C-alpha cells in the first residue's frame, strides 16, 4: 500500500528546491515514517502550508480613491472574487481537515497585523493552524529545519569535526525591525571590543570586518568551538529558529540569545545563555571563548541535542505524527 503523500506550499523560495529534503531525512524522496513529503505533487493526500502568505494571495490590492469611485459608479457591479480561484489547486483537492498551516516568522510588533491576517485566512481553509505565538489558534514550537548543507546520514553518524577557531557569527545586514537594528548595534559594539568572533554574512553595514558570505553555513560553523546564535525575537516561550539548530548540528556550543522555547526543547547544558546585547554580553562572550573548556564540558549534551533535533524536532517527524493523527 503506498504511503500517504504530503504536498507542501511555502512562500520561502528556497524550499522549492527538491534537494533540501535530502538534508531532512535519511531516506530519499522525502520518506519518513508513515508518509512521503512531495512538495510539488498536484494531488496530494495531505497539504502543508509552511509560512504560506495568505495575505499576499487573498488580501485585495490597495486601490486609489479614483479606482474605488469607478467601482461604485460602474454597472454592472464588479463580481466578488472566489477565494479558491486565487489559491493553488491543491486547496480544492485536499479536504480542509487534511491541511495544516504553520506560520514560522516571529511575532514581531512590525508584522503582528500581517500574522493575524494570515491566521484568519488560514482558519477558513485549514484544519490545523499554528505558529510560535500566543495569538496563534494553536500556539506551538516550530518544527526544525536546518540550513547546514550536509546529508542527514552524515549529521547523524559522523563524529565532531576538528575545531580550529574560537567563535563565529553568521548574520545579515537586514534592518527592517527594531530587533534587527538592536542586533546590528550589538555587532558594531562587539567588533569594537576586539573579542575574536569571526563574522560571516550578506549586506552587512559598511566597515564591518567580515570573513565573507557563505553558500553553506557548515563552513562558517564546523571549524568553530562556539557560535553566536542571536534570534530576531526573544520575548516569548514558543519561538526558536534554525540559528540554534544549525549551530548544534555543526557541533558548536551555541551562545544563545532567545526566548524560553530552547529550555523546553533541548537538554540542559547543550547551549549557553547570552545574558544581554550590551557590554555585559560582550564580556560574557570574551570569557567563554577564551578557552574550549565550556565546549568540552557540554560535548555530551550537544550530542544529545543533535539527536533530538534530527529525530524528534525535525519537520519530517512532525509531519509523520500529524498524518498519523489526521488519518481516519
């Protein structure tokens, strides 16, 4: 009997690449447990909407006052648009109770209205609607995906790589929100302090001392004992992102700035808490990275955390459990 097929639609362009699944599962072709994830399947048995931006698909485009007046005066009146006509065909073919919506972006104040709109639209079309947010219909942790370009089998079986340097930080110059700007200010302060943290990233501010951009995050993590993992949002107990998973899968000890979700999801001792994004935080980084002692002490906890990420928190495992619960 063939396994149920889960289709997947995401507003993240990178997840349209078929090869990303080979990093999420030890089996080819998106196989895990009792299901197969085949994103582009035209008629799947189940459908996952992973950060699918309903508001971009369904919200009416802004219209000028002149356009609104023409609509009022026109005859016949413009007909209302059927929402399903604006959505991919899988929405028609898959029953609502077999469609899950996972919002992945953090509940930043700047996008709160957008997130709430997505939740509202999702409830019209999906049987399960969740996000790392107390405002979500089902508040929940995000299943783990990762961006270290290494096969699942190697992540699962290979020993720790050789560690040659104290600490790295992979970040970007995005400054859309207050949280982004706070992180960039800390980056500048850290570089002025002289603490030996090698920075990688795109579009960083002029004057940033950087080791360059990366096509594979593994290259900027695996040789380092520690990694700064600083979330875009650190103010609830639901949100934790790939910043933490990537660092641990590369056998780094994360120096983590984020909310309480990490404490609930990972074994004790598998990461360190950065106390603040200021002088106190910089001195903490300086002290920890001066020797590999903290990493050596945490090595067993890191190994345990990696197995939790790969086998329990993994998006593929979440999907398999959801399919099992949704089956009649």
